[in-house]
């Protein structure tokens, strides 16, 4: 009975799943995984027609190979309209649409979505958070909602 509850809680914790598109080695390591920058893609779970790509530095070495390394707060974000956008009638003021842990404890990269109603633009803000730090690294991307194709 404990397993279904754990699976339910895990599914609630993940706003969107990202797929790895590619990784590039930045530093070769003799032992363990190389240091890399990886690009991930994810579709906004509530707004069809929008895809974001985030690049993130990944620490290698022995700690990185075993998932024990803390990844640096180095990333970039680009979001684009890739099809007709179906915007819900009411969007939350701020919603986390993607999140990924970047260390074993207390550090994550989260992507928030907000909406600039006056300009009809979706705003995506990536923030790296660490529980004990106050000035997070961040990156922003905007997607103007425009007609698509012949519609």
C-alpha cells in the first residue's frame, strides 16, 4: 500500500518532465564522468504550443558519476511558440512549470511561468535556489502569443 502513495506523491512533485536533447563535454575527467553542459526540452504542461529549452552545467568526476556532486548554478533558458497556443481562460499569477534538483540536498533549478496580460506575453523565469543563499542565478525568456499558421 505504501508504493502507490509514494508514486502519487512523486507525480505531484514534478511539474514537467524534460527530455535530454544533447550534452557537450566541457572538461574531460580521467576518473568518472566528464563535466558537461546538457540541453533539455520540456513542453509547458498547461499551454500547448510552447516548448522551452534549458541548458545546464553538470558536474562530472566521481561525485558526479554517483549523483553526489553539486551542479553549478550555470544555465540558460529559451522558450518558443512551436504551434498554436491554447491559453487557458485563467492562468495562475506564478506557477512552477519545471523543476530539477541540482544537488543531493537543498538546491534546485525551477522555471516559473507568469503572464503579462497587457502585452499578451508568457514569461518564463529560471531561478537556481539554494536554501542558504539569497541571491539566485536567473535567466528569462518570453513568448508572445501570436496567431499560428492560417488561423
